[in-house]
C-alpha cells in the first residue's frame, strides 16, 4: 500500500539520495519522476487483499469494487490487471481496504 507523500522530477533529486529509487540509480531522463511514500502508512502488505478475479479467462478487477469505485475505462482496467494494483485509492475504496485491517511490512525481505 503506497500513500503518496511527494512527487518530484528525478533530475531534481540530489546525488546523495540517488540510491533511494530505481529511477535515480542511473542518470535520470527528462521524463523520469520519483514518487515517495508517506512513512508509517505505506509498505508491503503482510497478506494479499484480493482486488481481482478470473473472468472470461482474464484476471480483472472484482465487479463489487468496480461498482464502488465507479467503474474503470479499458486502458485503466488493463493497467490494473497487469500490475495488480489500483491506479489511485479513491475515498470510496479506502474504507474497504482499511476494513481488511492491512498489516504493513516496512522492511525489505523480512525473515
């Protein structure tokens, strides 16, 4: 779960912070951006919160979530299915996620 704290052009990131993001581990391009998460409320989930289901032989966002979210256009739905995440957390979806009592993992590769 990623709560956005800051979005900056990658070229504006000082060299001392380049190791923090894949877009700055190489020389950043003009269109590259860095999206930083808000600490304490962002992290990997300890368990999956299912948002998709197999329909018509394709993994798609669940219909009940589409209804709450207000639907998706085909480009957004394709992106969602491909990455396994919602492009944005709307006020209607956030309570459904929080009702699952998500437990965040802040560290990389915990034992």
